[in-house]
C-alpha cells in the first residue's frame, strides 16, 4: 500500500473537514503515455467494492484496485506551497517526484 507522510495526512484531513460529505481519500494511477504515469487524489463519499482500503491516523484511504499493485512503496507527501507529490522508489539511482495540484475535489 501507499505510505503517507504526516504532512500529507494533516493536509488530507483538513480537506476532508472542508468536505465532510466526501470522507474517503481515493488514489488512482493511470498511464499517461509509455513513459509517464499520472497519480490522482479525489475525495469521495464511499469506497468502491474493489478498492484496497487502509486507515492511517483516522484517515480512510482507498486505492483503486488496478492501481494498488503499482502503489507499493510509493510515498505521498505534502509541502506547503508545492502541494502533494508522489515519490516512487522504482526509479533506479534517483527519486522522481510527481507533483499533484488538486484543482477540483468533486
């Protein structure tokens, strides 16, 4: 499953407080092209039947079923002014950050 830093947990909890009708943090990975992937975070009202779910510090995180195998070892972080980022350990020799700006939560 995905690993989440304390700063990301804090920010996600803040977002859930702002949107109590959507208490589930859902993460998905999609292929953008042959060399790039896209991570997405949405707030949703319920878990989907095939989602892999984990609770971290009273925060419910659901990972879309097809994305779950690709999330192993991925670290979700949040830095003020930079937003969310995903660090994927499978990049040999260096770490790639994939910035994510949440534009629309619903």
